[in-house]
């Protein structure tokens, strides 16, 4: 019998050992490569989500396109106007369907937009706690709106509209949200000054109440108070006339007509404009970023110092009740990648924070 040389056996053992070591190294390299590739993919996915959140946040604090966009013609989202957050654009934002908003916001993954203050308290957007792919519960409560200035019928502005300016905290204090003008009379010589002043106020989003016919179209409104069912609104959006006793009537002119009762407005403001004959009415519309309320009556209840005037004119400073939701902080899902960007914006003399979150589910 022939025996295999000892050297040959040793060479076979060495070859087997090399194969085992090589296999271990190969498997290790494959595992390492897989880990690296997986990490690269995750990094790329995170960078993509982060890029979407960054773009969304940057777009929101700009004007958008067109500059005065609405829900019907939006191309690029943005909630700023005159370098401030625009309440009108926030309302339009809430009207967008999810597909349109995604396209205008350049977002592909899940997202959520909400506004907060210095105390991390959420500021509602058009009655909702936020906008996007997240549902945040809200609880109704009552907010007091502080009236910034009231001009009584005993001291009409007439030619001295400029005298109103010191009573309106345009720069020093923007926490006031309501301007009330009573018995205001603008003639031809004062209309231009009034238009400039009230335009500044309107662009800041301060709510404006007008009681009695101002006599000039300084706020984009022409009125014919007798009868009150013939009031024409121009230069605004979302106009309507409300009779507390009978719901909503048609608005003539270029305004959108709302044929169904505005339950919220009637509920919260009917005690202000009610009359025994039911002929008291108010109209409301948007002018720039302000909500304007106009009160009228064919019975003269606004001319003799009763009803609306009594309700609003008890002091130089007053408060008005308005309903608003109270929002809990958002609770985001357990996502594989998530990025939240925050941008500061001025709003009514304060700094608020626009929060844009984007995430990719597991």
C-alpha cells in the first residue's frame, strides 16, 4: 500500500484552515458591507425627510406664490404678509385639501404644521390645532379679546382722523386684537388719512368693528343702511350679512353669497345686534388680514346709543367674548425618521413659532 506523503497531508490541512478563515472574513465583509449600505440608505432617507421639513419651514415663513394666494390659485405655500404672519393666509391654508397642500408645500411624506407661542402653547389655525397628517384633540373655551381703542359717537373723528393714531398702539403694544369704531364719519378730506391708518391696522390682523355708516369706502365697504337687506360689500372676501332672527341673507355685488345660517356667528354675536323687530343686522368680511364687522339697523337702534353701542362702549377699554379651541401638544407617531423645524415670525406685536414636522413611517 502506498502512503500519502506527510507533507501532502499538512498541505491539505493548511488549505482547509485557509478556507475556513477566508469564509469567516468573507461573511464578515458581507455583514459589514450590508450594515454600511443599510446605514447609507437610512442616512439618505433621513436627509430626504430633513430636506422636506426644511423646505416646508422655509416656505411657510415666506409670502408664497402668488403673493396674495388663495385656496383656489395657490402654487407655492407661504403664510407671511408684509413680513408678518397673515391670519387670512392661515384660513386659506386650512381650506386646502391634502393633495393640494402637499404639492404647494413640496412635501411627499407625512407632515404636520402648527403654531405655538413662547410658552409652547398651540395657537389654533382657523379653529383647528394644526394642519396635516395628525389629529390633535381640541377643547372649546372662551377667549377675551382686548379692545385697543373705542371712538364714541360723542366725539366723531370727522376731519381729525389723525387724532385716532395715538389711541391705537401700532408699534408699542400689539397684544390688542380689536379696534372698535363707533359713529365714525369720514368725509372727502379725511378719507385718505383714514384709509392709510386703517390699512396699517388691517394688515396687522387686528379685528375691526364698525358701528354706523362710515360714509366713505375706507375699509372697502359701501353701505345703504335703509333697508339693511341692501348692503353691498366690496374689496374683501367671505362677506355675508346676518340677521340674528332669520339667519343669512344674500349679499349683492362681487362677494360670495352664503345661503345657510352662520351658526357660530349668530350664536356668539346675536346679543350684540338683536332688536325686537328683527331688523338689526351685521355684515362681516375680510379686509387684508383683518376680520371686519359692520353693524346696521333700519330702526336706528345704533344711532341712539342703545344695543351695540351700550354693549361695547362701557369703557375706553373693553372685552368681547369669542370662542376658540384649546389645543393639547401634538403627539407624533413612532416613525423611522422624523424632523421638526421651527421658525419664528412676528404676529400682532409678539413672536410666534411656526412648527413644521415631517416623518416617514416604519
